[in-house]
């Protein structure tokens, strides 16, 4: 009546004949004692299975003390252990005892399958996956690392990894790492990494802690990808958007240049006719200065430049942009005027990028004014920011559209790109500032840009 199964066999005229077999397991295998007792293996098992078991039977019969094997009959797995019984040194009989291991087999199979599934995912991800213990030792590195960073799995060792991070990025990376451990949260990090083939790639990684049962950190998983190409494409996009703006402004600038040129030509004609007055020269001089300013600003906007954050004079930036935009505004019958608080503090920024934002915003304002209006540029100091406002009395933006501002290709203009604002948002967030739109249909729009003082 036992849970498992017990059997005995002897060798009789060259064949292993069972002399006993019983136990719960026997019935579960779909057999009864009569089918086994007095029979050889091949009489109740398929040939192949009988032949395999005969080998084990033989070993026990030859005196080997513990022969074990696993088998399956009728979908039930069992483990058998054979023990020889000896009389004066000679084996006279073998006892086999079997236990049901189906559950264990099932669990093993499920584990294997799920392990296989996760391995399949890990091994086939194009992202790089690394698993570290809390001492920073690498426990696992996915094969994709070979492609992403050029290191094979066995080459992924913590020292090699850190050594390949750009020296300027190491402190930030370590700080992020500590922060992950301290706050037990996931964090994103971006750093330059020296690919094994000798070139720099830009990596974007997410680090996550794996917390064990007792609440302690067990592992850190880092999943990362090479975003060099993506970043390049973004930069390309920003460049092409800039060129679009430059192209569109060109008409206005050309128009604006014509005015001083016309007055200079007129004065020169007067001079030719012998009418010479001192103030002619002053006017010519002023007009030349204005020409120079416009052209200088225009070229500044068009020229590609390295990003350079430095302490900058906001008042000058705003004035420069005003000069540049005046031509466009004049053509559209829009008056631009600025109100800048005296002693507005210096800010840390990339001058050209901030100019680009202002040009984009003022251009949008001008374009939103169908027939005459104004664009007012204000700048005031707040507690820890400077606040720049671009106010227009244009068509405004309805609530629904307001929510979508900053999404690329969201434009309601025939030739619009919808990239201008996306770029503005990006640049301002890079400056750790904020940008807000307040607008009412047919009343106008106010854009508020806040840039931190420190
Ligand atoms: P584009 O100017 O090429 O259309 P932008 O990203 O600069 O792209 O602007 C996106 C959209 O936001 C514009 O098409 C317009 O509908 C709206 N918009 C932006 N600024 C203003 C504004 N000052 N007044 C009215 N609508 C605006
Ligand atoms: Mg625009």
C-alpha cells in the first residue's frame, strides 16, 4: 500500500524475471502486479525501454550497490533505485524501489522553460544588458554587448567598463549610481563610451535595483543603447529647422536692407550734384551701422556654432533679436517693442540658442497677427529666475491646440514645419528653464520663458 512501488527480480535462464511488484505507483503507471510478476521487462514494456532498463538490471545483478535511473511510463516520471541482495557473496535477487518524481519534473520543466524564455529575450535584445552585484562585479552581460560596445561577454568586467567611460562623464555616472542605490529607484543616464573599435558612442542607460526578499539590494541591472545616431538625427533636424527659419527671414532681411540702401543712394546723388551737408554724412553713417547690425545678426543666426553656456547679457540678446526681427515685423505691419527692467541680471546661457528661441517665438507671434498689431518683449527679474515674456495680440491658440504645442509637425500654417516650438522646448529645458503658453482665441498669446539665475 505504499505510495511508491517495490519490485524484485532474479536472473532465470538468462532473463531477468520479476518475482514481486506492488505499490500505489504501479497502478498509477497503468499496470497491475499480474502484468509484471513472473514476466521479463520486454513482456510488458516497449522494446526500447525494456532494453535500456535491462542494462541497469544487469549492473545491479553484477553486484553494483546502488544503481539508479529515471524513467517515464504513461506520463508519470519515477526514480528507481536498485539494490542487490547477496548470499555468501553472490547476488541472488535485486530489490528495486521507485518514487514518483512527476511533480519535480514538471517544476523543473517549467523553470527550464521560463529560464529559456527570459534567456531568449536577454540574448536577443539589441540593447545591452548587464547585471551587477552590489560590489559592482558583473554577473551577467548579454551577447548584444558585443555589438553595442564591442566587448564580448567575458570581456565585460567592471574595471574595463568604467575605464571606457569618457573621463568627463565618470563623476556624473558614479553620482547617478549612488543615487540609484540610495533612493532605490530607476534612473536614466547618458554618457560617452569608448567602443572597443576605438570610437566614441553616446550611451543612454537605465539603471534599476533588484531588491531581494529581505528588502536588501541584491543586484543592479543596467540596460543601455547606443543613441549616437539618434542624437545626430535630432541635431540634423534642429539644423534644418534653423535653416528653414533663416530662409524665411532672408526675404525680410533683404527687404529691410533695401531701405537704408535707398536712402544712402539718394544722399550720394545729392552729393554728386554738389549739395553737401554735414548731416548727410551722419545719416549715411547711421544707415551703414544699421545695415551692419542687421547683417551681423542674420549671419549669427545662420552660422552653425558649438554650444557654449556662459554668463550673458540678456538685455543685449533681446535687443539683437529685436533688430533682426524688425524687418519681418515691418513687412507684416507689426510693431515690435521691448520693455526690459533696468539692471536685469546676467544669465547663464548659450546666446545663440536663446536667440534662436526668441526668433522662433517672435516669428510665431508675427505670423499670428493677420493685419497689424504688436509684439511686446518684456523681461523682469523674479526670485531665482528671469522671466521673459513675448506678448502678441494675434489670433491666439485654442485650448485643445494649447495642449499639443511642442509636438513636432504640429502646425496650422501652409508652409509651417511645427518644429519651431519643439526646438524651443528642447533648448529651454536644456537650460533648466521652463516655457509656458497663455492664450485666448482672438485676443492674443503670451509666452513666458523662465531661465534660472544660477
Ligand atoms: P510653425 O511655426 O512652423 O507652424 P511652430 O512649432 O513654431 O511651427 O508652431 C506650431 C504651431 O503653434 C503654429 O502652427 C501655430 O498654430 C501655433 N502657435 C505658436 N505660437 C503662436 C502664437 N504666438 N499665436 C498663435 N498660434 C501660435
Ligand atoms: Mg514657428
